[in-house]
């Protein structure tokens, strides 16, 4: 809990809000995204208070900083949400059968190549049913074929022959 509070205070001190703005004039963008031009900081604060929002410095220029009237709590939430989404590596999954056709196999390999180029990791799973369990060697051969086909753009993170699951990460 204390780590989260520290992060919030660090973020809060980085951006100048309301009365912490030290410059006498700001380039104001109001709550409806209209450019109001260079205005006095006190007037901008009054406008923000009238609407019930905060005056936040969005970018600090040398002469006049750009300030925007917005809900600061919502702004922080959206920043954190964007940060979480961008840092998430995604895992895509491809399910195969041991007797998959060549064209179907090609489609799935091409899709996996696209995902690996984008930076996503890919998980291949071969599912066996009924008598297919007697030919587990076919399934392992299929996964080894996947490894050779994707060796240029990806490397094997894990290969579990018992569960017939292969995980490939971008190289």
C-alpha cells in the first residue's frame, strides 16, 4: 500500500496543479478543448473553479506553460491505465490437431509470425482425442515442425512434450 501512495505522490509532484503553478501566465486550454490563448494564471484558476475542475500544467514551455482545465483524478487514472496496457506482453494461443491440413497449418504459422513480429508471445497446443493418444509422436513431430518454421523470428521459451504445449517468444 505504501508503495502505491509513494508512486501517486511522485506523479502528483511532477505535474503542477492549481495553486502550485508558479508562472504568471499560461497558455490555457479549457475543459471543452478550446484554446483560450495566453491568460493570467489567476483567471485560469477562477475558470477552473467555476467549472469544478483542476488547472493542470500539461507541458512546460520556456516562456508560457500549457495548462488545461480537467479532472485531475480522472487524468491520473487514464495515465496509469495507459501505462499498464503498454507494459503488458500478450500471449496469443494457437490450438492444433495432430492431423492438421497443410493449408490450415500455413495459415496458423503465418498468423503466429505476425504476432511474433508485433512482439507478442505465442503458445501452441496440440489436442488429442480418442485414438489419437496412441500417436503422440505425430503431435511432437508437429510441434518440432512449428519450432523449425518459426526459428527465424522466435525462440522457444518452453516445450512440454507431456502436455504438448510449446511457447515461443520473439527473438
